[in-house]
C-alpha cells in the first residue's frame, strides 16, 4: 500500500475525538455531582436546572456543585499529568532517531481504549473514582501532549524554508482550533441525541480510524536504517539515548543558542499558563448564573473558538509578511488580555459571545513561539525541542488547572470573573520577557548564522 506524507487528516481526527470528549467529561461530572449533592436530576422538564434567585436553597446547592466540580476536574487532570510528561519526552525525543509515527499512533490507541471505558462508565453509572484510573491509563499512552509534540515535529521535518515553517505550524494550530470548535459545537447535539455513553463511543471509533490511517497509510519523515529497526538493544540503553537527545540539545549549544531556547521556552510556558488556565473555566462559568447555559449554548460558545482560530491563522499568515515573529506574539498577547477582561464582566449571553471579538488574534503566540524555537535548532533536534515543548505543556496545564480551579472555587460566590482578570494580569510576565529579548539579543536575521555555526561545529567534530 502506497504511503503518504499527509499528517493533517491524523490531526483532524484526533483533535475532534479529543475535544469532543473534554466537554462530555466536564458535563457528565457536573450532572453526577449535582445528583449526589441535591438528590435530584439536573434536567427537569427537558431543561437544565439553573437557579438565579440567591435566596433560593437551590442556589446554594448550585454554588456547592460548582466548587466540587471545579476541584474534581482539577484532581482528574493532575492524576494523569506526571505519566504524560515522562511518556511525551521519551516518545517525541525518540522520534529524531526512530521515527515520528510512534508519538502519533500511541495516543490514538490510548484514546480509543479510554473513551470506550468512559462509555461503559456512563452507561452503567459507575463510581466517578474510576475516572482517575482511566486518566492514569490514558496518560501512559502519551495523550494530547505526545500527539502534539509528534505532530509539530512531523510538520517541521517537512519544511525547508523558515517562513514556510511559521505558516505550516500556524496551520496545524488552526486545525486544532477549528476542529475543537466544531467538536464543542456538536457535543451538545451528541449528548441530546445519543446520550453520554454512545457519544463516548463515537470518540472511541474516531481514534480507531486514526490508528488505522497512521499504521497503514502515513509515511514517516525520519528514515530509520533497517539494521536499527531490527536491533534489540537494552531498555536502559534506549532510554539513555532518548533522554540524551534533550540533554545534548542544551549541553552542546552555544551560550547564545542556549539562552534563546530557555527564554523562549519560559515565555511559551507563561503564556500557555494564562491561556489554558483562563479558558479552562469557560464551561463552569457558563453553566452558572447569570448565564445558565445549556449543552447547546455551551456548544455554541466552544464553536466561537473556531472563528478565533481562523482569524489567528489569518493574522499569522498576513502579519508574517510584514512583521517579525516577535511582534506577532506581542499582538496576540494583547488580544488575549482584551478578551479576558471583557469575559470577567460578561453577565449576559450576548457579552459572553462578543468577548471573542477582542480575542480574535489570541492564538497567534503559540504557533509563532513554536516556530521561533524550531528556527533556533537544527533539523536533527526538532524532536528534542518539541519534546521539551510538549512536557512544558503538560506541566503548565497541570499547574494552571490547580491554580485557576482552586481560585475559581474560592471566588465563585463573590466574583466568578476574578480568575479571568488574573489570567489577563499574568500576561505582563511574557510581555516583559519579550521586551527584554527584543532589546538585547533577538534578531531574526541572525538565526541562519546561528544555526549555520552549529552545523559547522558538528561537521568539524565528525571529521
């Protein structure tokens, strides 16, 4: 069977299945905790129960369920964080020598199995504690972090020009955003039409189709010599070789290159921290009063991110023609700040949708920062640098969920929008770092020279 270098279908299928399951888990946990706390169903007369009158006892129960759900989801995400970090750094960095397909197929296998068990759990209304075991099991296959690292490394391998690399990585980020919005939009209809068990079954089936495509149709970008494919080295030697790729990325680099990598990684981590922490609270915020959204409206809200992803990609595509990468990052961060400030004070459905307007370019910094990092390293180091990014994403996501979910649970009774304001305020940190970098050492025209020095040093060592 002829294989193709077309990874975009893999990204589309995986991201739709993954982001379809995220609101399912959030809403399923919310319903179960509501039933356990109030001894009544959340759905009454075919509508979602949501109390606005603060003097009603149901209002107190509603706030209690909000706090319980926020903390439960935080603990659930933390449970699988540590295994995901280890698996991501091993699989993605190992791709530099043994191919990228493992970091794509294993997360799909894990998604297939865990979503099937999610369906069984929801069908038989099993204990919610089983979700923690499923989170650990799924993380052993790498989950989203490994898939993202492998996908971006795969795309970077295909790019020969620096500007093309920025656009291609932005395309992948746009696909994630567009498909995530589509999955969020359809999740409410799936729940209403099929229920939780069969919707989890749909996600599981999509992951299975992805495994089939990766195994039989997708060609690897890294050519592995046949003798290496059949070599049976020891497990410890293989792990040492894998971790050495990340270690050597920093050890053999020049001082300027090492500084650039560390600063850019830290900037990416801080912006990703604010972006993930703030956006993770949208579903809970929308379920609560005064918005009181149902599943369909939550789907519409998630689908609004489709427009943001598209406009962010168009922003990268157009602005990269006339601006340097670092200025595009500045614009994207300010866009996010405007959206979060507006969301903090959104008390009506219209305002909650309109907050997407100032956020239209907020997704630009993540693909551009990835591209900036890939331009600093050699082609043979793509796996190592994207492994570092993937690990930072897992660590940052875990920390941000702890911070923002705990903060939301503590402030939901007096000002639910406080967490959004904090998210906007924390953007001062990446902005300050970028200002320092711009005033001291960052010059895009010197990157080719920097990488060229690395190539020359490697060739001299080999000779």
